């Protein structure tokens, strides 16, 4: 687009964003707990990230609770909290049918994505995610006929111009299709983004990774170091191509196993069945998605819907005081405290502490995929702290903004586009 004809700002969900003066690449490091950065900075393993932090901007922000992939990615891509965009988990209960419904359909996402609004204004936009479950929401209303691109590394072998705005992705990247349970699934996202940026000008890129490594390896383990070194090298390449590189995460990660290596689990559906009778209440684990081998559908945040005679007060009383439970909230309190959409919230919300996770029935969770590894997972308030790192300095207004209030992760594009603007 001719610079004389492009708009100076683009509006999305009530906020105006400055047009980027050079490519802006926002990377969501799935499961990127600040503990990994602390460990690997101390090890001297991530020199590009260190440079971004010292010469640009770095802080620890508040992510969306529940600290799961879908709500946080949608918060980032819309620039709004979950109460506005409506995606409050990977699953929610459709009370009309009594069935748990996956929350990945674009029709469930409320409001606009920042990417779609920029593309509508003429920007060249790229959205690449590791797992295809996010692709359709991230690419909602993105016009793929105008040179914009939206695909997943999971289905990189299936890309078409009509569905993804691109074809021949494996040939472009020069790599085979990565496995779902591998660090290569994330690295492919970055390598594809690099190839696209090398090939042509892009205004905005959103690259969303997967948390296989962080579920499996603690910050001090060799495989975590190898992964972050590979990430760091690619972040340096994006910067060398002229991009402003902005790093954040959708959630953190905690070890939730005991001294013997066994998962610390509160089997909440079993406990409530014993108390009130089978199926009087329904426990839904909103971490659940199609790929649960690395966490067994166990997280730090679950929802309880009432389906029989038990009251909210009775259910809360049965849960309060259980070991490992940090908070038991009714719907109204949970929505207010965590900024969640009331029409998709349960009657009772239960949050675990940093060392505990919550499941439904023990018989319904397959933990064989842990394969001798300690259970590391997320979902609660204890996993809601995430980094925001910008490879260039912020302007004075945004330095002050960050100093006076803890940034929210859903403000990442605000910091990336408005915070790096050096002139009117």
C-alpha cells in the first residue's frame, strides 16, 4: 500500500492502533513462564532476548484467568479481556444440551481481531499458530484474497489459497511436517514466519507456539534450554530482517507433582458425586483439547454446573478447605474478579494452588502420556504471570503507563504498535 493512502491508525474493539512503520512480529510463547527466562538468562543461553530486555522493554504482566491457551490468545489478538471477547476456556458447558462444547469456533469469538481490522485497512498480515484449534479464531474475518496468510504448523501440509492464503508451505519452509508432540511444531511456526518476512514486506505477524516443552521439562532441564536457545536464534533473525519483535506468553507453568513424582490431583467430580449423588453437579475441565497427553486434561481451574438439588452454597461448602484448593467462587464473584463473560460461566469456579491440579473423575483422565515425567500444568492464578518483552524502547507515554500499573497481556498489541511509536 502507498504510504500516502494508508491510514495513520486503525480501530479495533474501541482502541486505536498506530500503523506500524516497520514490520511488527508478536510471538506468543505458549507456556512461557517467566521462570524459564530467569533460568536461561542466568545461564547466558538467550543473548537475543537479553538484548531485547536491556535495550528495549521488559516486564511481567497479568495474563487472563483461567490461564489457558484459548482465552489468552483471544485476549491478545482482540486487545480485550475475556468478558468482552467471550472465550473463557478451551471448553464450556452448553446448559441447553448438557454437553461440554469446544470453544474454538470463530462464531463464538466476539468482536474483531486486530489483525483483521488492519488487513481490512490494507495491511499485509500473517497469522501462524502451532495447533490448528486456534487458527480459525485467530483468522476470523481475515481477508485471504489480499495477500494475507493464516495457517497452522499442524496442518501445514494441507494449506490452500482459499483456506489459508498460501500453499506449498512445507516447500517454502524446507522442512517436513512436524509431530504434534515435539518442539519442532513451535519452531516451524517461527521458521515459516521468517521465510514469509524474507520473501515480502509484512506489516503485522502473530506467531503462536505450543507448550509441549514446558509441560514436559522444567526450566533447569537440558531440553528446555535447547528449545529456548532455538527460539532465541529465530527471534534474532526476525530482528535482523527489520522487525520489531514482541514476546509474550499465554500462561505460565507449574510442577504439580509430589515428592514421589505422582500428580497432586483433587478429583472433584468424584468428591462431589460422593457428597451429592452421581451427576447432581457437572465438573468441566476447560483445559481439555484434542491433545492432552502432556497434561491429562488436568489444570488449575475447573467449573461446576448445578444439575440437581445441590445449591451453590452447599457445593461451595463441600469444596472450601480441601487441600490444594486456593479459591472457591460463585459465578458473580468469579466474573468480577477474573473479568469473565457471565453467560458462559459456571455456577461455581474452583482454582487450585501452585502445586495442585484439579480433575473430574479419576477414571476419566488418562495420565499414561506423562510417561514417567512429572505433571506440569497450568490454569490457575499461579500460572497467570507472563512476560512482555519488546525489542525496541517504549516511548515516554508507555514507559509511564507500564510503571504506574501492571500491564495486561491483552495489551500486547497496544504496547507493540502504540508504545513503540516515536512521533505523531
